[in-house]
C-alpha cells in the first residue's frame, strides 16, 4: 500500500502554495486534457483540494475518478463534493426533508450513511450540514435555531463517525433583503453582527462547541451594516467574525464563477481579494481549471495576494489535510442505519386538512390527478427524461403516474406543463368535468440562475378556476409550500420534499396507507 505523507509547509514553493489554496474540479463531461491538467497538479503537490460532484460526474464513473486521484496522490489530498441531498443511493429530498422529519436520529443516520458511502469511495470531506435558516426553502432545515443546530450537530456526528470532515454552509447565513440569487447578482443583507450572533450563527456556534466544524463555505452576499464594500466571500470583516468565535478550520468559497462575484470583480481580482480576506480554499468551478489557476498566479504576480495571508491559508489547508488521515469509527452501515435513513423520505411529509375532513380519499373514486411537469421535459414509454435544468432528476412523472393508477385504479392522470399553453389548460379544465374531483400535484425548485421559487401564474389560474368550480379535493406539493400562497383555500394539503421516494410515499398517504408524520419547522402561509 502506497505511503501517504504530509506535505511540509517550509518545503513548498510559491507555485505549490498557490495551488494549495485552490479547489480543482473534474468530472466526466470534461475535455480529457482538462482532467489530465488536474492530475498533474496532484503529482506536483500543487493542489489543496479536489472536487468531484455527482450530477456532473456520472454515478458509475465517480468512483473511478476518485480512485484515480487517490492513486496519484502521495499526500492527504482533500477530496470533496456537495451532498445536500445525499450521496449515491442514499438520497433524500434536500434538507427540508431532514428538518420536517425532525429527529436527531434521522439526522445522524443521514450523516452516517452519506459519510460511510463517501468515505468508501475515497472522499474525506462533504459540504454538509446546510445551516441556512430560510422560510420554507428546500435547502433549509427550518427557522428554529435550536432545532436546526441540534439536527446539524447530529448530522455532523454521523459524518465524523464515518471519517468525513464537515463544511457548514452558507456562512454567515443571514437574511436577504431582496431575495437575490447569488448566481445572478450580489445578494444584499441588512443584518448586523448582533443579528448574526444572536440567530444565524447559532448553529455554527453549537458545531464549534462540539468540535464538529471542520470548514465553512461562504456566500456571495454583502452585509451593508458590517462591510458595505465587499460580499462575505471577499470580506475580512465578515470572515473574522467566526474566527473571533474560535473557528480555526478551513474557509471555502462558494463558486467564484457566480455573478455575485464575477460581475464586479472578474477572474483575477477576486482571487487576491479572497485570500486576503481569510479564504483558505477557492472554489473556481469551471471545466478549464488552468484558466483559473493561471489567474491565481497572475493575481500573485500583480502583488494582489498578501504573502502573510497566503501562508496562513496554506497552513490551515495542510492542517485539514492531516485531519483527513484519522481513522473512522465506522466503515460500514447497519440495517438499522439504512432503515432509519429510508424513513426520512416518508416521515418528512406533513398534511393540513379542514376540520372533520379525512386526509385520505376514496381509492375507488374517479379522480383526475393533474401532475405538473417541467417545461422541456420529454416523456416516453421507457420513462426517459431530458431535462433542461440545473436541478437533479428527482421528479419522475411517469413513475408517479404508475403509482397513482396502482392505488387509484378508476382514476386518470393528466400531465400539465409548468407554463402551459391555451389548449393544455382547456384540456385539463374539460377533463375535470368528467371526474368526481381533482387532485392537483405541484412542485417548486430552487435552482441556480432562476431566482426565487414560484409557481407560474398560468398554473395558479388553472387551480383557481377549478377551485371556483368546487372540483379540487387536494393539492399535493413538493418543495417550498409558500409558493402556494396565492392559491385559494383547499380542504386538503399534502406537502413533501423533492425526491421520487417522497412523491410515491405521498400517494400512499393520500390513499390512507401511511400516516403524515412530518412537522413543519417554518411558517406556512396557506389559505
């Protein structure tokens, strides 16, 4: 077995130091030359961290990419990816599934299952837990700081027991005055230091106290009452807040190619500003890693990277690399671990009904199920879907249709685009008159480069028309329930997370075969 040795700070060249504060990305969609460039960085001890992301790298090929990197590296290279929804076969409907399922047992099982799976593939760090507190967001475990902190601690314990380092995100997690998507522009927050410490940073503080915070990922949001000149990713004032709280782990940036950084600071200037602010690992996030690594070198040659800040960052990266060498407590999963994990996708579903209205509907009734589908989704008999989206392929209408007809054999399923044309709307309204009632199945997604979540006005209009006609008996929604705020009163709501297993479980709940165990951890504005 190849010997892995720690790199010595005093032996590193400037070129190697600049590589140590960078995260390279490889995936199966890249030009092979780009991939080989990254492997050469590893051979030359000029890379601090490697990112191989599922969804960009095919699941069948991910282990091969990780294995090759491990075979080349003779030092404890950090290998990381995002894992908000899980890893490989262990997937849930993003973090609101864990929040609404609501138990530390669920959260620990999630952390352990993804941790053991990732570690056995060769990863040693994952970007979890997400501790942002946003109302209704699929990427949040809720608004209760105590609850979010407890779930985050349990999840991080599971990850640590599996030998995986944690990266909490997105620091500092404050409010957003204009709900701006940082992929599209720089976000703005009016929070003060006191606001952050009293609320948003509470989960970070708890993780620190438990020794479970190995890293943080910054956000591209400018806190105008703390530092009105730079977003958090590029602000020493912002990063110093958590350093003053006792955090000595690594600071990772979110992707520097987002417009929240790129639009104002470009390719080269952002690198120097990040390092000088106290960032330890820059996530460039592009196919052609060489362009960004050359930009780091250019920034240094221009005198834009402070040597003292660079050295401090390199030392923290090396310390984190050393931490990856610790042996895990667990190398495998028990049946109980897996059973608890699998229950998350069912136990995260909650329901709201009018008084004296049963949650379930007749399985023998002649219901019309209208299933919302993504614009651009192509459905075929084989179930293949081509999705023009930045999200994962969790919504599978054909599988959902199969489940519906299995449970409700006298019913009909009709697909409706998120932004339907006139004939689609007319067809749905006509079909509703030929059935006992209508179950409307909707979803919302938080996706890069699209801004806040919404349901289109056209879908709202179709639902409203059917409500005025007294035809809708239930709305089943996956994702942020607050997007339903414009819709008139409905006697039954079933709210689930964004996963196929959750979709199928929600149909069992509507059929009366399983209880709705979820408890919402945020304010839900349903009429």
